[in-house]
């Protein structure tokens, strides 16, 4: 078994090779954790680990495609054999490929593809890694959602969020919020906490770098929820300003 040099906390961040996930990984490593960079491409994972190593962060690339159950199983087995537990899981990997379609015309196959990554992936990861997270004295799960998953905000006709049409993306994030609540209710009597977060509108490949926020700013709330104290919330939905309406 590998011993962690950094206070012993082990974190796994999915989609950690770029964008918000990279900055979440960087922030958690700066918090003293050993961070496993879950990436679907080995080369991109290694490149991210090398880049982070220049800042003396402890990160370990790990092959993980959230839509492929065999990679999830292999990652869980590796974390078990190398560390024996997991302290933090950040379900960050996400896709959005439908900005140009109306709900009435978007291809159902595309919606399913988005659900595989944004919704079924996080569920599969939580289920596979829960035994390891429950071995931690303070397990934390962070689901990277979006304000576009808020039914209250997106149904407000006066809000700019109601102008944005993305059937698969928005509904996948609303469902991810519901998944967060379901697991929080099941796990309320354990030390584990699970919350959903909104990074804000961040300039990344996901939106052709149109957002005003930096990935580092977008990562802040996920890092905060991944390092919550024992009296922190569970089953909530947060951004930098506090609670987000469901
Ligand atoms: N950007 C925003 O304004 C914004 C706002 C609200 C919420 N979010 C959420 O924030 C999260 C990160 O998005 P981002 O903006 O940083 O986007 P990004 O730069 O496009 O990064 C997405 C990451 O997810 C990975 N990924 C995609 N599918 C995957 C799969 N099947 N298995 C493993 N990894 C996979 C990508 O890997 P590859 O490099 O291999 O493609 C990449 O590392 C997403 O959940 C997104 O919905 C973003």
C-alpha cells in the first residue's frame, strides 16, 4: 500500500486534465491532499500531472472514463489497493454539446450521451467508491452541477438563464441535484457529506471560453465543499454566494 506524504488525505477528481477540474485538483493538492487525476485519456492525465508537479503538488494520473464501467471498477480497485480509502470524490467531468439546438429538435441520442457523462457517470462512481469513502473519517463528495440545473432560476422568464436552451445539459444537472439529495438522505447518519456546486460561468472549452470567470474562480466552491468541517452541510446546492435555489 502506498503511504501518502501529505497528511494522508486522498482525493479523486474526474475530468481533472483541464478547465475547472484541473483547478479543483490543484486546489486540493495545495490543501495537502494526494490528488488522483481521473482522466479518460492517459496522455492528457500524465501531462496534467507533469504540469502540476512543477508546482510540487502531489498528483497521480489515473485512467477513468466515467461512461466506462470497467475503468470505474479498475480505478476503485487501484485506490483500494494503493490507499485503502478515499476521502474526497469530486464528480467534475461533464459535457455540453447542444447549445445550438432547441428542445423540440435536439437529437435524443445526444441527450442520452450527455446523461451518460453528467448523470450516470457520477451515480456509478459514487456507488463504486462509497465503501472506500465510508472508510474515511470525513468523506466528502462534491457533484459539479450548474446554475443551469436550477429549476427555479431557469423557469424564471425574467432571468437570462431562461433564454438558454439546452435540454440534455440542463436536465442532466437538475437530475444530478436530485441524486445529490438522494445520497445525502441515505448517508445522513454517517460522517460522509455530499453537496452539489455551481462554479459560475467560467471560460473553458465547454463553452468556447465565453464565460467571464477563470477556472480557478470556478473551482473555489468545489474545493470549499470538499474540505467541509464536520458541522458543515450535506444535501445542499451552493455557489460562491451561498445556497442556490433548487
Ligand atoms: N464552464 C462553465 O461555465 C461551467 C458552468 C457550470 C458548470 N460547469 C461544469 O463544470 C464541470 C467542468 O467543466 P469545464 O467547464 O471545466 O469543461 P471542460 O474544460 O470541457 O472540461 C471537462 C472535463 O471533463 C472531462 N470529461 C468529459 N467526458 C468525460 C468522461 N466520459 N470521462 C472522464 N472525463 C470526461 C474532459 O476530458 P477530455 O479533456 O478528455 O475531454 C475534461 O477534462 C462540468 O461538469 C460542467 O458541466 C461548467
